[in-house]
C-alpha cells in the first residue's frame, strides 16, 4: 500500500486523483494540503503543510508554483519523496528542486501521461533515422481556450526529444520573417480553442512521404493515472531526480 499526501487536494486534478485512489487497492490518500478547505474529502485536510503530521510514503503535488518552495522545504525536512506535477516554476525554483533532490527522491515531468512519455522515448529513435534522410520536423499542439502559455510544456518536451543532439532552433512564428525554412529548425504551432484537453502532433515531412504521430488527451484522468503510477514507483526510492521515463522503464 502506498500512502499518499495530496498537495493541492481541492483543485481539479487533486479531486480526480482523490477519486482514482479511492478505487485503487494499492494506494491510499492519508492527508490533503490545500489553502482552502472547502471540499468534503475522506481524509484530513491541512491549510498549512507544516501542520501536517500524518505518516506517508510520498507526496503528489498538483498545486501552484507559489506553493512549491514551502512544499520542498517540508518534504526535505520530513524525508518525503515528491511527484512534482506543478508547472511554471522559475529558474530559482528549478534550482531549488535540483538541490532538494540531493536529500529526497523527486519525480518531475512536463507531462504525466504515460502515452506522451512513451512518445518522447520513441521520438529520439525516430529522429536518428529520419533526420539524416532529410525529414523536417514540425509540431502542432492544441489546447482549450483557457490555457495561457504557448507553446505548451509538452510540445517543448517533444521538440527536445525529437531534436536531441541535433542542434535545432525552435521557431514559433514564421510571420516575422519571409524566408525559406532552415534545415536546422523545428516549427512549433499552438492552437487554442474550446475545451480541447490536449492534442500533440509530431510531423516528420520528407520527400514524397510524411509520417505523423499524434497523441490526444480526452480527459484529465490520464494525467492523474500517470501521477498515481509515479507515486507507486517513487515509494522507497533513493534521493535523486526521476522522470516518467523511469516509470515506463
């Protein structure tokens, strides 16, 4: 049994994970942390993480960047591993994450989807074959109209994987200059509209043939499932930095 503290338990993802763990015999949420305790949960909720004295194996974090520093301080003090799902961390916070990983196990990923992380793994192999054969790489990502950042962190992670070791430049807007496409660029286009949960398409365009790999997220449950699987993986792990590639092997 993996005992979990849910950091950001009353947010959308926190509630999805709460319901998922309630149906999973291998996990139990033993406490929640949230600034506002306005939701009925089957576990105690603390508005201040320092007040939480519940024994646990791992913390799953789906909160906000402003709560990350205090979370890291608490987990380092308690020796608690963290599945860090919050995005938008500053350079200073990322440095603090790395520093904390010397004392505790931290799993951080731009996207918690098992499917996306399998795709990231395969893109590295595909590019080794297709890029020398003259294929261009383009990425199109689509999200709901409430998403404020563009391109998405997942699109950048896909670009990093596809262009690993190939010294590519990322191009986000081709309207600023009128010139032909460079051989050493990855174009990343962002679409925002409606209630699209998340769609990422990686295009390898060669001479007379195109290979397209697409991942579509239909609900937030897939991210919750990835976080829960990561928590199971992280229990008992030695201090250090981990990501979803470690979970999928």
